[in-house]
C-alpha cells in the first residue's frame, strides 16, 4: 500500500515511517524540511500552511491509497499564526487531497488533552471536550473535519495520543529532563508534591497503532495511551532506578499548577476494535531517551 505521511521528520512521524517502511508499505514523507528519515521511499518538501500545498503534492506524488496526517505546529503561543495555518488550513488541504485521490484510508493524529482537564476517570473517547490551548483547539477542529471526511469510500480515524515518549522526546519535556539529570548524577527537581499523574505512550506503540488502524479499516476516535499513568514523583524515581543513578529527588517550594490532576486514560475501545496492546513500558522509553542522550 502506498502511504503519504505528513510530519515525517517529527518525533512521531519518524517512528511511523520506520514502522510502516518495515511492514511492506511504500511511504512518501512530507515535511517543511527534508532530511534522512529511515523507512521512507521518498521525501518531499511542502509547507501545508500554504494554499498551493495540494498542487505541489499532486505534481510530484502519485495518488496514495492511505494518508497518515501527523504534521502539526506545536507552538505554545496562542497568537502564533502557524497554529491555524499548519494545523487548520493544513488539515483542510490534506482532506481535500484525500478526496481528489479517493484515498481509502485516513489516519489523523490528535491529542487526548483536547478534553481540557479530566472530569471523568477513566478518560474515554466520550469525555466532554474543552481544549485549553490554541494547539488543542486546532486539533479538535481537525477531528471535526476528519469526521466530515468519513464515508463509504474512506475509512477516517482520529487517534488521540497521550504524551509521546521514547526516541526523539524533546529535551524540554519533563521525562527527557529527568533522564538527562539522572544520567549526569544531578538532582531531579519537582514542583509541589509531585502528585500529577501523566500517561506516557512510547512512539513505537503509536506507530503500531497507526499500522493497526490501516490494517483494520478503522473509523472514529480512539485513545492511544500506555496501560497506566505515573506520577511525577514516581517518574523521577523510575529514571533514577533504571539508569542506576545516584541522583536525589528534591522538592522546591513552588506549587505545581496541575497538582493532583490524573490522566488515567481508557484504551478499551482501541483494544477491542484495533487489537491495540502497548508493548513498551515507561522504562523502555527511558532507555530509548538515555541512548540518545548518554550521560558523562
């Protein structure tokens, strides 16, 4: 099957490219910048935030039976126009391309935090949505567009992800920071009491979920998460243990604005419909990050 993969150079895109490329898919990568990404058969440079993106893609890429849309602006600035251009206009253009190509499969990568703060535990796909950032609002907008694309000829699925972890985790994320500090035998600093519970899903599990969605002809919204969440305090301790570090955990007298929030996410629907069962633990993700950023 020929697949167009947007956002091929991102953390998640790279994992998807590697997975699909090793499972007999012919994968064309698309991104704003071109570099070496294992698993791609070809790689083209396109900015989805421009109106000419579809024409550019069609001029160099033959029709693809499937599109995996992972491209997104991750800006934290709610006034950044790239959020609307890349995440909203870009998604509209990808859906238009899928319609022109008559693609049979469309996989859109969204985010569990489109719900806002958790109000119901566990968090299911039916949880009320109230995004708290422009980024998550744009992801929810994309979900609505994907629902409109669903039809008899197109299997359109939205995969809501928790916090991606493992290879490629940005250095400013708490997990990567803890791994780096533990590897350097430095203290791991926590805000508040360290009770906030996050769900970390390894990018290798995300990539497999994409493959399952394509194989199972899935439609609708699915949570893609790890089996269980972990508190910030337990995360720090696990990093120290896994890396055999002499680091200590230190608390600062500064509150965590998300103290006590629990991202307990149900994956029952994905298990039943997709056969999705996470294979990688938080310890696997820690080792993958440490391999990329070894200590002194």
